[in-house]
């Protein structure tokens, strides 16, 4: 959530930054803010006069005035009139405040000053590449074809169990998924992250604090009988572990990693990546998350990106890093780097991690602050998040980049101790 004080005091700057993301009009918000402050000022003035009258009545009676006399009765009548006016203003003020807060929740984060200007993914800036792209060869099958041939992925039977865009992992496929999860967690714990295993059913307040609601309601699965949603990413529950808390500055940064299943409707993506592991309704992910001091925010962001890259490097999967332009930023992000892994069957890079600095946007929505010893007041923390990595997409990259002409798939050396085998060969199921 943006700071209403910043919007009020410097609307031109905020409007300019928002326009680099899309078409956002601040005028309705500024109008509501002015109305709310006018009502608040009027109510405060009436309340002050009401309090003054209450004290005056007590003083006059104490000084000997007749409690039933005309003067006292007149003051009491004025006090009653004021209370009636206040009682009429209070619901108006609450309604305006509610409208203002609801509108604020729909405004995205401001892009950082260093984020490249642009209107779409075409304007994203490539930062670097790592590894050698494999020239597409005739023997390389798309990951879903080689996975089905090997007998480790089954999409057809998953439709019977659920619907399309689900997969069942079988035998070595299930083992490879578990191996990837454990490998990723081990590496990130060694890098200084504390593992958490949060709930994957989350309430509306949690989704609102992290920025998924109200904008992305159609992207999420909701339990009809409860105020609970299936988590779209571990970013949501981890953000809310510290909601409405004041942390100690000396405890920052707080670094967490978490494996969770994730659930997304993928609304609006029909016709795109309908085959394979790229856009499933249910997928596994290892998330990286940081609560940091604003002064170290940018530095910690670079560290988080490097921690996600380290997984791809150990697996020896070619990838590139993109800095997203203003028009392609996620709703809560001020600055984002995407990691895209090389998929030789498509002869292109595909996103496997999105690493974002949300600055104080989520913390303001969730009331997550910190206090420095010896200083008055509190500040909002900065929150950072990124995939470390999306497990299904990592499996897809392995099935393609390590595929052999005889339709076997070599296991990356880093995974062999976990999987206890060096090659995936065809099985029947």
C-alpha cells in the first residue's frame, strides 16, 4: 500500500511514477482523502466544543449555579445538539475512510527510480547470461513428451482425478521432484535462510496484506465454506507470519525459505503453455523471503537474486537474468529481476524465478514495523521475495537440457546423491 501522506503531499511525483506502469488516476483518491480530512476536522472541532461544555457545566455547578437553571439547561442542550451532530458525522467519516482504504488497495507499488521505463515485456533489459545454450537438435523432445516416454509424468490420468493442467509424477519423476525440493532447501539453509513450513490455507487478510487481493481474486482458489484460500505462493503466508508486529532492528534481516505446494487458476492464460509443467494449477516451489532494514534493501535484493542463481549454476542449467521494466512489474514490486532458464526444445528462455523488492509496500499493508534501540518511533520493514526455484520448471529444464539421443536423461551431478541414480531410463506404469 502506498503512503497516503506521500500521495497527498506530492501527487505529481506519485502520478508520474504510476503512469510508467499503466493508466492510474489519483484524483478520486485525493478527493476522498480531502473529504475524509474535512469530516475529521469538523468532528474534532465539535468534539472539542462538547468536551468544553461538559467541563463548563461541572465548573458552574461547583461554583453554585442551579443544575436546573436556565444557564445550565442551555449548555446541556447545546452539548446534546453537538453529540447528535457528532453521531451523524461519525458514520459518514467511517464510510469515506472505508472507500479511501479500498481504493488505496487497488493502487500498485511505485517503481524504483532505477527500474527501466517500458510498457511491456518487450522492454525488459537483459542483465547477464550464464552457461552455454544448447543448439536445438532433432533428438530433443519437449519435456512433457520425454517425461511421458520415460513413464515419469502422466497428464492424461490426472484429468480423471482433477482436470487439465494437473500432473501425476510417477516413480523416478516423484523421486526427482523430492530430490529437487530437498536440494534447494539444503542449499538455501546453508546460505543463511531459516526454513519454515507455513499453512497453505490462508485467510483474506493475509492475501490482502501481501497484495494478491483484491486485484488477483480470480487467479486464486477459494474454499466456498470458509474464509480460506489455497496459497498461490509461499510469499503470502511468510509475509503474514509477522503481520501487525514490531520487530527489533537488531533481528534484521530475517531470511526464510519454504517449500510449499502452490495453486493458481492461471486465468487469462488459456492457449498458452497448455502442455507440460510450465502453467499448472498446482505446482511445488521453494520460496526465498527477506524482511530487511530499508538501508540494506538494495544490497539484500542482489543477494537474494544470487541465491536463486546459485541453484541453476549448481545444476548447470543455462539461464539469463532480466531486469523488468516498469510496465511489466508485478503489483507489489518496486524492482524485479527475472531468471529465465534455457529450454532447448522451444529454443528460448522461460521464467523460472522472479525476485522482487517490494520496499515498504507489503509491510504497510500488513503493519510490519521495526524499532531501533534508543530511537523513538517505528519504521516499516522492506520485504523481498523470489523463487528458489519453481520445482516443476526446474524439472522441465533438466529433462530437456540433460536429454540424450537414446531418450535417456542424465541426472545433474548435484542431484545424484539425492536421487541415488545417474540416468533416467524408460519404465512402464
